[in-house]
């Protein structure tokens, strides 16, 4: 039973040295506080609610606004990153893409397809499209399934060329990786059993245990809201998992009361399990982007050109993939389309 679990908290510091450090931190916080207020909440909100992303650092809030626009203008020119990908020989001449294999209709293996089921879904369609543009072959792509909390390390370590995995563009992540222009719009929502008295991201979550994926924007949003006093009393955030689908399993087993994740993913999970449903409206606005290494400017520009072409293609582009994979689980394509790209970084 959850009530019987051991709860571990922060231990007291104690000691003269710790007291001195605490005083120094308090003075520093007092000096920085006016700067933070002078720049507003820094959440990028344009609707009076939660912003596109919840950066936890004042510096990120000051230097980064509209993170979905912090990308390079599209270009079809080659460069060192693309040349390196093309120089791979034989069977290794493929685009290496980090994806999910457990997100229904985004990146997953259909158990009903028989044999060695291939990865398919909305994100998978986009990865094939990028591979076709760079290597001239839509199938010249090697998929690597990576958990949520390994998306950025996989890029930084060079294990993948890019990540196409329902990854939200936000200010904190822009310090570690580069993003393409957005290709999908969503927002955080609550998923809970239909029989639950939870009604959304509100007071009905008080005293409830919520599951989130480690390294997700859902977790950082909830932690920031708790620090800011916006989270209902007694909400338990201890349950984090490597992959988002693990939260659905915890919910099905009755180990948690609710899940918080992107509405796009929550809708797919609700389609998998008819006993759960989305509770309330989305309480953030977020955008998915393709993540790459920070210095891979040529690749970022090329992906942005692919995205423009994908959206403009009425026969087999964005709308086609949406209709095939997501129309049954999402309310309306118009709610999911990202804004017309605006490129703040021209060169």
C-alpha cells in the first residue's frame, strides 16, 4: 500500500559551516529576487496561465523567451554534420534517430502486425521523411529506442544524430541541445481513471500521488508549481519512471492516483485503456521539436526545410500523418498544428 511506503525527506544540515553557507545563499537570493521580478515570471505565457515552459533558473528566464522560435532559418545547403552522416559506408550509411517504441501512434510496434513488428507512428513518419531528404532513401534510418531521461545524453554522447520523440522545446533544454522549428503543439494534462473524483489540474489533486517520467517537462512543471505554491497541498511527486508508458502501468495497478504528461501522449494512452480518461483542459502550451547537437547548424537548417516541406505537402505530409495516426485520439488537427515558424536566429 502506498501509505505504508517509507518517505524520505531532506535531512537537516546542522553545523556551523552549513549555517554560514545557508546565510550566504539567503543573501544571494535576496539580491537576485528583484532581478527576477523585474523580468516577470519568465514563463513565456501569453494567455495568463502557464507558459510554454517552466525554466527553473532566472538566467534562463532572462535570456530565453519564446523557446519554440530559438532555431535557425531553413536551408538545403550541406555542411559538416550532413557530410559526416553521408560518409558512413555500407550498412552504416543511415541516419541514426532516437525514438520511443512504446508511445501508441507516435513511436510504437504494433503487436498485431505479426513477426518482427516495425516501428510506426507520427514521429516515425517524420524520421523517414528526414532520412529521405538527407540520404535519398526513406528507409535509410536506424532507430534507437531511448527512455525519456536519456534523450539529451544520447545526443550529447553522439549515440544518435537526432531525437524525434515527442520532445518539448524549452529554455532549459536549449542550453544542452539545438532544436528544429516546432512540428506539433500540445500541453500538459491530467490522466486518471474514469471513476476517479479528480477533475483536472486543480484542488482535486490534493493528497494524490502523481506519476511522471524522469526528465520530462511534466515533472519540471509540477516541481516548479510546488515551489511557487501553485500545486495543491499534499501532492506526492515521488513516483518517476524512465518511460512515460510506465506511468500508465502504475495507474492501471493502482499504485498512483493520476498521471501528468503531454495531452497528445495522454490521449494515446486513453485510447489504449478505456478505463482511463483525460481530466480537465491542458494547463500549459508546449511544442515538440527535433533535437540535435548544439553545433549541428547545417543539420538544424536542413531539418527545418524538411518540416516546411512536410507541412506544405497535402498528399503525404503532416496532415496525412495526423489523419493516419492521431485523428482518432486527438480532438482537432487545428489545435495540434504549431504556429507558422518564426526564425529568431537567421545565421
